[in-house]
C-alpha cells in the first residue's frame, strides 16, 4: 500500500524533526524511524490501538510515538 501524508502532516513532521535535530540529531533520526515503522504497520492493516475521545466527542484510535501521538 502506498502511504501519502497530508501536506500539513508533512510540514508538521518536518518542523518537529528539524527542531529536535538542532539539539540531538540522533534523537530526530530515531523518532523519524519510529514514526515510519508505525505508519508502515498501519498501512499493513494493523489498526489495533487504544481508543480516545476527542473534545468533539468523536472516538478515534491513536498510537503513541513519544513525544507525539498519531491519530
């Protein structure tokens, strides 16, 4: 399956990784790898993750990739 990120998601991720890389390039690379691994797992159909309720009362699944959470 081909994964496509929304432009906003690409921008947010790039900005976060750039900020982290200024202080710790290895941590930024590790975070990018962990996010890629999760996205690959989701693309393979493994959607098992905890449900959370948003402020809109909508229930969605989310996956922690510290310090972030992927919805």
